[in-house]
């Protein structure tokens, strides 16, 4: 047990969230580039094809198809990438006999207020959305509960207010290029 030897430890939490270090950024980056030019035109209701894909054990193709249909809506794309399925009525009908109407698209609509649609840097806007939601409601909560259960204090220096402000002042191309995650952070830590 670490707490027998130490009472306080440092965590790298924040590095991946602020500086685009997660693998899903490999998928978010192309979507962010495409979404700038692709205007959403009407709903994407190809329900018979969706139903067929959902029943044929082609989960990978189904997921790619779902992501493709939502390329023009970064928040929906992000929700699907993070495993939300409530946008698809066919899946909802297959899983639940009946469900309240407000469950449809609940994940994306809950995330939407945290997304700055006016930000031309879509990847940065999605990183900010993730920082305002998943980091607080999942990552920090989990670290706090697990560490306190073991009488250990975990500090998160990368989430210092000035570092967070600095990270979000940077354009996403300085943080991430395909295959080069956390570019600025790695460069700063080289020495």
C-alpha cells in the first residue's frame, strides 16, 4: 500500500484532457476538420439500414456508420464516440419495451450546453466540453474516492488554474497532430 509510505502523491490527470492525449482524438480530429465545411441538412433517418446493421453482428461497421451520419454535429459525434446510443431509436426500441421520450438523444443534449459552437477550433471546443463534463464528473470524482478510501491524498498539478487557462488559449494544432499527442506538454517536459 502506497499510503503506508506516502500521504500525498501527484497525478498526471489533466494532461490527456487538456492536451489531446486520448486515442479517441485520432477520430475527433478528422471529424473536427470535416465539420467545419459540412452543413447539417435535415435528420439522418436511415432507420431500415440502421436496423439491419444493428442485427447483423457488424458492430464495428454499425458504429462507423453512426459516426459518419453525425460528422456534421460534433456533440452527437462525441457522444457516440463515448458510447452513447440513445440517438438511435431502433437500438432504444430493441433494448427497452418502452422508455420516456426525453431519453432519445439525452446524452448529446445534456452535453450540448458545454460545447461552444461558435469556436472555429472544433477539436479545442470538444476538449473543453470533455474538461467540463467527463473530467469533473468521472475522472476527478473517481480519483478522489479511490485515493481517500486508501488514506491517500492525490494532487493534480496539471489542473492548476493557470495551466488550464494556458491549455485552452492554445490552438489545437499545437496540442495534437495525428500520431503526435500532447505535443506542447511533451516538448515542455523534454528537459
